[in-house]
């Protein structure tokens, strides 16, 4: 199912009040997530560009503001359209796009629209594998962040659709600058994130019912359902980027969980005030298992 076929599912428009927060994570003191932040930024061989809708900047449950404290080479540009961003943000966008084109770097737009390629298939392609290997083995000869440029849209699903439709015509289409990709569909018989076969030996997962799935001594986390999502495959912007980067960088499960730890802690803390989060987890598991049964 493509995004265009989905019903609109929005969370209540709750915005950040003027409350002094932690100087490091930016969260209010009682829900500080600093203990879950990595001690050092996780280095990426690629770059990430987030196009953020203005409404997300002040949304209390916005997740993107934590990402720059977790991974390197991440840029956030605020605006409903590219032309609507500030001069500084517009210059950053142009620099990233121009640099990627000059270096013949793949530019990927993460968005679940018709025609989008599975990111797992792209990451497993020989051409991308060779580029990633070159970036890992010869970092001095590869421009920083040039293994790929991943672009994501941050906003409610309605906002994201509007932003997608307003993207420059030169970006999309058969000869466009960007390649449209999407995360693989989750499955009750696997982790919620695809990792290349060489990275993990995990097989069928048994759902524990407490937000995790276990197999062979490993623990696989369910999505962080801090906000309602219209489809099983849809997650917060933070988690979508983390899972996409995990696929592109060929991370093992522990690296992904390290990146997701701040978001997971944020979700757990919020669940203490919002019982609906636990209800979403149970609904997610039930819907996932029901879909698997219907496909048998």
C-alpha cells in the first residue's frame, strides 16, 4: 500500500511550552534522556538531510531534535518547501545536493510512495556495496559523508505528503536527482529492521509482549510508538532514519539499538504519563500477527 492510499492519522497538536530543559538533550528535567545518549557521536560514512516542517520545531513529542546528539553528518533544514527555508538552510541543502552530484553519490529520499524501492534491495546491490567498502577502507580518499546522501521529511503524515508534493520537479521522476526508497515491511517472522545477511544470523522471532522480540539470546525491539502511526511499516522520523542508516551502513543489531536508545527511553518515560503508548504496542503486535496469518 502506498502513502497516498492511507487514511489520515494525526496525533493531537501538542506543542512545547516554555519550560527550561536539559542543556544537553533539550528535554524537560523530569524526562531527561541524557543517560541514553551515546558517549560519542556515531560516525556515518554517508550524510543525512532532514527537511522539517515548521510545526515540528515546537512539537513536544518531536523526535528529530535528539538525532544530532546521536549521529554525525546530520543536517536539519526547516520549511514547508525548499524555497521556504532560511538562507542558511537553503545553502546547506544546495551544498549537500551539489556535492553529492559532483561525487556521483547516490541521493536517496526516504518516503513510502508508489514506485519506491526497498532500501534493503538498494543497500545489498553490488554497486553500493563497493562504494561503502571504499568509504570504509580508504576514508582519506573518500569525501566525508559521500557514501550516500539520505533525505527524510519530518512532520505529521499530512505535512509530509504536502512537503513531498512540493519538492523540486528536478528531484523526482525517472531522470530525477533522487532515488525514492522506503523501509522494508515489518514481519512477525523477523526483526522489524532488515539487516544484510552477513550482519546477523537472527531467524524467526518470538514476541514477548513487553516491547521486545527474542531469538537465540538476542533481543529485538519493537518500534517506538510514541505517536500514532497509520501503518505497521510507519515509525517516527527518528526511528525511520535510524533504521535506514542501519541498513545502509550494514550495522549489526547492537549498533542500531545504541542509536535508538534515546528514543526508546523518551518513549518509556512518556508512557508513564500516557497509557495509550502501551495500548499501541499491543495493537501493533496483534495487527502484525493478524497480517502474517492472512498471508499464509
